[in-house]
C-alpha cells in the first residue's frame, strides 16, 4: 500500500496476475495526491523546509499532465473502439489550457478538470460493468 490516506485506502488490494505497474502506480499517485502533498508541505514546514514552483516548472507540469491525460485516453480509445474517452480528454484539456493561458480563468480551468474527471470515471465504471458482466 502506498499510503494510508482515505483516497488510496481502497486501492490497497492487488489483483492476482497484476504486474509491477499495478504496484507502482498507487505510489506515484500518492506522490502527487493533493491530500498527501498538503501533509508533506506541513511536515516539511515544521522543519523549516519550503518549496514552490516557478512559472516555468508549473508550465512543464501542466504540459506533462495534459499530455499524459490525452495519451492515456487516446490509448483507451484505440483499445476500446470508443471515441468518447478521447473526446472528454481533449475537451477538458482544451478548457484547462484555455483557462490557464487566457488571464488565469480559474473557473474554466476547473471546469476542464471536472470534464476530464467525468470522462475518466465514466470509463472506469464502464470497465467495471463490463468485468462484472463477463464474470457472470
């Protein structure tokens, strides 16, 4: 198990036959989990260590996050033959980038994040339903 925060507690079980990535991804998710980052920042602040991101570092992380989201959704689209994961990812990413570039429109950015989240959750629940149907 990566950590014991509420967001990752449900992910602690490992399916039989799962590979190394299945073990590493929860750790990587915890490394950027907002709840975990908040905790890390508080602990580091107690010891007098602070960190921040420059605008360039923030932009690089934004590009990596948007690119990863679109790449994973494109892969899912190719595998499943359904276009909607990629449509949600592209729409949400466009809103995030638009909100970030055009005068820091935070409402537009968060709307983009919610669109990407809705697409990801929709795909996740579709896969869970398909697995249950196949098992029955």
